[in-house]
């Protein structure tokens, strides 16, 4: 009850900043250029730019607010599945079907280093807060950490306790959190070497953290999003109505933590109330599967990506 009460207080504070009517739902720009499905779209740290990647083996840098394409990054040999940029916007990392993690210089488009070691496709990548380490998650049932400052291409840590593909990864100052098709969300405390596993009983294809860091949101292949208390693993809430059975679909919380959002395989975007799990907004965003959602760090703005080949920008 204390946790629910805490969520309710956070929600009430957040609602003073944003009501359901102020959630993004109007399309303001369509970013076209990818040839084929777009698999991920991510805002940078300040929300002024975004990056996308997809089946056409490219990464693209955009100004989403003006609808302008800035740069294309080409070097991957197969589809690019995920991308993340450093807090200072100077470097980015990407991964995909060619089993490698690419470490790029943003301004020149040059590949600084390629990290090799995964035995199969790589699904997700994240920088740590200092941009000194990249953590990757792969189909080979492992999570691997790579040192960006070293010239070594060998991983500095390998976590291989999963029994199926690892689809998504999040980082805190001291923990690596990963979601797997084996139905678990596992938290690794890298300071003391401890692992905690929360079994959700359904394949997990995406995880994200609440902005206050207290909760983990997990997208599962039974068309349900589940909210967990990060410290106890307690299931706080479930969110339903969308379709998620076959594809990896992103999910996240809005920047106020008042609402949960995610895509659907029928092209719709959903917003749920964090506490009571009611659908507060739902609209058709794409003509095909919505693979990715990314919420602006400060404003009421969102970008979505789809198998239909587009990235779309939404505001209230």
C-alpha cells in the first residue's frame, strides 16, 4: 500500500504539470528517408535532436522539431536495431544483425571502434552515465560491457545467466538491468557482484526506467506492460489494450512519470494513467507496427518509429 500511495503522490504532482489533454497526439513532422522498417528512434539527452536506425543498415540524425535530416551513418553490414548517444552528443553507439557494436564520432561520422564478441545478433545498447562504457544485449543470451577508453575490443564483463535472448538493457549508476525472452528482468549490482531476478512469466522484449528511478516498466509478449518496484520487484500495475505478440515494441514513461506509453502492432499509440492503468489516449500513429517510442526529456513531445519506414513527431 505504501508503494501505491507513493505512486499516487507522484502522479498527483505530475498531473499539476500535465493533464491527459496535454499529451502529444497531433502529428507535427514526418521524418522520411529510411528504406524499410525503422527499428528504433531515440531523442538525445536534451531533446533537441533524435537518432533513428533500421533495416536499411543506416543510422540517421535529425532535427525532429524542424523536420530536417542532418546526417546519415553507414557502416553496419546488416540491419541496425538500436542506437544511443552520449550526454554531450559527441559519440554514439549502435548494434544490430552483424553481431557488432559500433562506436561512432557524431560530427565526422567516423567509426572509432567496433566491439566484437557476441555470437549472434545484438538487440540493444546503452552508454553508462560517464560515456566510458557501452553495455550490449544479444540473442546469444548474454549482456556484455565494453570499455570505450581502452583500445581493447574484448568485453570487460560478460553476464550470461539468461536462458534465452536478452532484448533490452537499462543502466543506473551501479546496476545493469536487462529483460529477456526467458521471462525475467535481472538486476546486476556491479559493485558487489549480486544478481536479482524477477520472473514475470512472459517473454520480456523491452524495459525502461521511470524518471525517478524507482520503477521498471517491462513490455511482455502477452500484450501487457508491467510496472515493477525496482527495489523489491513487486508488481505495481499492468497496462493492457495494445497488441504485442510478435515484435519488439518500445515502452516508456512520460517525463513527468504521470503516464505510461507504448506502441502497438496495429499502428496505434497508447497512453495509460500510471496509477489506475486506464487508457487516457489512443490514436492511430502509423500504417504498420509501431516499433519505437521516445519521449522528450522536458517537453510534451514524442517521436515514434514504425515498420512503415517513417519516424513521426507528435505534440499536443
